[in-house]
């Protein structure tokens, strides 16, 4: 029998660092297994899920842009992810072939902010896709104040505020920022091969935190602009590693090794 394996799927997918992360953990733990990239277009998503459903060696997959919403129609949802976050980033195959969808993005996103007091604080979120859903879910649980969503489609963004019971406003991508305590880029803007995210950070207070979920490149234009202003920043590797750790245990039945995060980060930034 071949070794068990998991994958990350998306369109595009070449930029994904997930195989490096999971491969590092598999080797460190001495687990016989593999973790791969798989380019899956929207038109091929249903066929991909159908093929993997009958593959006993396939433990599941992480799901990235643009499939986090569409995949919900193809798998089981015992945790009511559709009714809460509204996007799935992890699919796990059960021994009987059943596929269960869940979301590890929300916990992965919030982990670097756990020590930050966001109760009642104003927040800006860029984007209204699957990643933004996980971000807004976590922020709602943290009890943030007014949330401003910058997005090309104001109607879609307004719907997300209502979905998560958040008060706030929506604005186009070129709008002036309000004086927020936290700015989160949950879009693909600034990613390698994508248009840049060009925001004037002047309205942000000196103690604001700028968090960019993009990790390719690691130092995005947004984070460079924030650093130039002396603002605290969080890069995309924090969320990537955090959500990957939760998914890894679901796939391979063991948590990642402890005390190896700095070594892993060095590998990912080499």
C-alpha cells in the first residue's frame, strides 16, 4: 500500500508553501507520508473531489483561492461551517470515504492577535472572499467595534457584515482609511502575479497593527509601507503555519513537533 498523502489545491497554486510546511513536519516526526500541490481549476473541482473520494491513500486537502466557497457544495458539513464562517479551507477523508469540510483559517488568523485587546476596536478588512469570511468570523468572536470592508463589490461586502453581525461600513478599494486599530488584507492584492494593494496608511494611529495574509512575497508592499511608518506588522506566515498545524493533525493523526517554529520559518524564508 502506498504512503498516505494530502494536498493543497487552488488556482493558481505554484506559490503555495504548504508542501514545505507539511513536509518539514512529516520528516521531523518520522511519519511516512507525502504532501503535494495540485492545480485545480474551478471547472475541475467537482471531478477532483470525486476522484479523491475513492482514493484510500488520500487523507484530505487544504483549499485555497478560489475554491473555499464552491467546495462546500461537494462535501459533508457536520460542523455547520456553511452557516457560520461560510467557507471551507480543509477537507478530510474518513475511512468510509466520506469527506468532511472544516475551516482552520479563523483560528490560524487569530492566533497572532490573541494578546491584542480588540474589544470595541475599529478594524479595516480588505477583501470579501473566503479568507475574509474566516477573518470576520474571528473578529466577531473577539468583540471588535466598527468594521470597514474595502472591496470592489460593496453589495457583497455589506452582506458579510450582516452575516457576522458586525456594525460598520463598506467602501471601494481606493477609499481613505478610517483611523483603525487593525488593518487586515484578506485579498490576493499584493500577491506575486496580482495587482498591488496601494493604500495610504497615514490615517492609522501609531499603535495600529497591519496584518497581511499574503505570504508570497512575504514582505508585501503593504507591510513595507507599514514598517516605514513604524507600525507593528503581522505577515502571512503566521496564519499559514497556524492553520496548517490544525489541518496537519487531521490529515496525519499527530500534532506538529513543538519548538521547531523558528527552524520552519527559516526554511520558508530561505
